[in-house]
């Protein structure tokens, strides 16, 4: 039987005071004679956000807002998994499990969860192991991979058949979940796809897609290489300096959003600082790197997707936008939607578009 308890965020007051003390005592690096963002996070924007974080940001107000959500914790042989359980008033559609990516959190998925609940879906939003309030695995090789934890969670909650969605890291978890449990997973809805094992006879769109990934990796991929190869070195600095942590993730919010270089068009200051605060107060920025490290250090067999129905939601400003024919090399794609706006953080940027597409996909499966 699934061991589930209610959960309430309660950051100790001394932790809030310690954060402010660290922010106010920041030792800033010497400035470089380079234009904003050319060599990394813009100093002027970072200083403004740090000042707001230290003096104007009301964590307690956001804590109360998050605690208004139906938060739970499930325990699997000593490992806690934090999740939201948003119930439809009248459940008419398949239940849905939503998985975030990096540097996101469960908080980013709240709007989508409520929109889906309004459309008749029960929604489960688990926090990835080592993210915010979910425990990291106790061993280097987890007894239960994340997709197996998700399946045990969903079936333990009484959902024998469900739909799974994910982007970024969450897309990998969702793909493995669908491959491992095709009888339970009615379909998977992805914002990113695995690399295809066969690259023969590529179409021009596929060639352009792969070239784009190569160019992006050369320009943007240093963070990924560091998190894959020497994550603990990075974790030491980001776990001690809230400004370092904020600089690390702020760069991604700007670069990966559909914001045309101005992060404020998609994120308020408080939006960004809530995400940074969740990583800071839970001290999980370092453990959030583990999936990257495991990809190289503990490789697992590539999942065979079989016949699980798959939908691809392609947002134009995501890290990569796979053409349908490339996704079809790995998945049985039954729905492909290319949107005109949105990026890597589509659950925050375009929750209505994402929820509507996911609902339409799920409705087709249940019908």
C-alpha cells in the first residue's frame, strides 16, 4: 500500500535570515569590458534581482501560495517523493502525470495542472529525485529509476491507466515510463525527443535540426558538460553562494525562453526568485545535477518505444525543435503540433497552449 502523507513547506526563519545576510554580503566580481550577456549573466540585471531578493522579495507570501496547493509526500522504501495531486471536480479524462526539466521545479507546472483539472483530468506533479522536496537516491545506482517511481506512484494512487508528459529531463523520464509500462501508459506527450539510432536517409529538415543541435551545443552546452562531468565542483560554489546559484539559472531563463533577449517579457522578478529560492532553501541545486552525471557515469539501456502513442509539442524557442519525421524514427507519433510561440519553459510561458494540446491528445486516447 502506498504510504502518502500531506506536506507543507515551512522554511525556518533562520534560513530566510541567513539568505538575506549572504545576499547583502555579496562579493561581486570585477567587471569586464564586454556588452551585456556576451560573456555570461548580465551584472546589472543580476544586481537588481539580488537587491530585490534581499530587501523586497516576500518568501512567506509565496510559501503560503505554494502551500495552498494539494502537496503530498509518498515514501518508497525510505525514499520520499514530493508531489502535487490536483483533482478534477468531475474526472472525465485520463489522469496525467507531469514531469519538469532543469532548471525548473514542480512550481512551474502548477498552471498547467489546474488547467488540465478544469478540463476533467486528475493531475499528479512529482518533483524529480533530488529536486526541491524529493529525496535524492541514497545509492549511486537507484533501486528504482525515476520512471519506476512514477509508475508506482500513479498505480498506488489508483490510476491503472494514465497519460504522461515531460520536457527536457522530464521527456526522458516520460519516454522510459511509456516504454516500460505500455499497458498502463495510454500515451506520452513530449516537448523533446531522444536521439534516433538510425540517421540514414535524413531529410533536409532533419539535417538542419541536427546541425542546429551541434551549433547550440558549441555555444550553449558548457553547463551541460560541467554538470555531466564535474558536478560536485560546481555544486560547492552554487550551494554556498545564492548569487552564484541565481546567476547560473538566470542565464538559462533568458536564453531558453521566448523572450527575444529580455527575460522580463516572460518572467517577473518574483517568478525567477521563487525558483531560485526553492533550490536554495532545499539545498538541491547540486543534487539536481545528478541526472546529467548519471547519463555518462551510469548509462542505461536505451528504451525501445514500441507502439506507445506519442504526441510531440514543438515550441519554436526550445533548445531544439525536432521535425516530425525525426521523432518518428524512435516513436509512434500520432500527434505533432508546432507552435508559433513558446520556449523551453512552455509550462510557464504558454500554459494554455500546452494544456489544450495535452488535453486533445488524451481525449483521443480515451475515445
